[in-house]
C-alpha cells in the first residue's frame, strides 16, 4: 500500500527536555489512523510537527510526490483540539472564507462550501451564526474547513474529547464517511473511539511509538482471550482447581464469577469444560470475549 507520508527519526525538545524521542512511521493512503496515547504522551506535539505548525528538532517528514524539504502544508488539513471560530459569521460565510484562505477561487470556494455543508450535515444551519451552533456542529464545521481544499491528509487533534454523547456520535459517523475522501490521522486517548472508526493504530507512549499496525493484526499479535464463568453459589472455592489446570493463565474470582485470561483459548476452553463436567459444577454462564483495544494498549505500554 502507498504511504501518503513517511516520518523518520522525528524528535522535539523543549529547553533540553526531549518530548518526542524519534518517531518512525508511515500513514497508508486512504486509511483512518488513530494516534493513540494517554494525556501527555506527545500526541498534540506530533500533530503540530506534521501540520507544519511546529518545527521538529530533528528528523524528516516526507510526503509522497513531493521533493525532500518541499512545503507540504497545502497537502494537509488540520483541526486543533480547541478550534476558534469567528462566531459572528454564519457557517456558510466561514467556510467560504476558509476556502479563499486555502487558495480556492471565489466560485470554487462557494461550490465547495455547499458540498461540504451537505456532507457534514449542517446545511440547514448554514445561515445561522456560529455562536448559536452546538459543540458537535462546531466540530463538524471545523472538519469541513480542514478538508475544503481537498487535502491528501487531514489531521484532527482529539476531535470528540470535549463533546457530549450526541456530538461525539455525530463526529464519529462523519469520520466513517470521510474515510472515502482522504487519509485521516486523528489523535485520541479514548480507546473506544479509535476501535470504532480506525483501520490502523499508532500507540504513542512517553514520546515514542511503542506499537503500530492494523487493528486485526494487533489483536492477533497481542491477543488474549477472556473467559468468564458464572456458577451457582460462591466460585472462589474453585479458583485453585482452574489455576492448576490452565497453567500460565491469569485466574481471578469474585463472588460467583471466575475470570480467566489465556493465550491459547481453544486448549484452555477444553480443559475448563472438562473440569466442569468431571466435577459436576453448577455452571450458569460460559462466555469468551475477544481482546479489546484497551487490552492491547495496556499490554504494549507495560512492556
């Protein structure tokens, strides 16, 4: 797959304190990629360097089709974590203004504005002043301005973290649609959001990429099955039995429930079922769940 941008050895220091410690990654064209990390991991600093708003201390950012060192800002769209709007403007006025700033001719800016107002779902409010918009509407307007010049890469810094559940849902659904238009890189510390819309993940921890790849590849690489057993009565007395038969697995008990985390789910499952049948245990529920993004994240950052 073609990479829209390749990052090599990217570093950033502030007053001799190295915040970004040498990032190496590429962003696949036409994909939605999540830059995932806890608060303070360096997500915003990384995006600001990628957007040209901050100069790296060292390293390179190379866009496909551009010569080394060329100005790549026209190829990108960017929405900061806390966007600022001229709230006295209407949504339509603001987008036309953003289009002209991005180099579009007047007629093209008007046409593109109408397209995007429909795409992001705020066409009915295009003549309303932005100061009257909800948080979700403002974020959708912000995304529209970020893609008005048809960038090859659009970057969104924590696009849903400050929104209520309704606004969050609106923006996540919009990202799903945008994947057909351009490559998306968005930063977040909310793992469920990344799991819902992204194709690939970059795990950022203490200024370093500690793991990356497609969602399913990461699940397979770091995957562990979680098995939950619910019994009639107190299950804690069975804990030692299951710990003995499923060696190298994490077995915990709470009330009438036993939880087992294991690598080899098929082998462990058969041993557990055999133990239940042999001991005639009163099983009420047997459930196997797949590895979540949170499980993968916790595993890679604790290495």
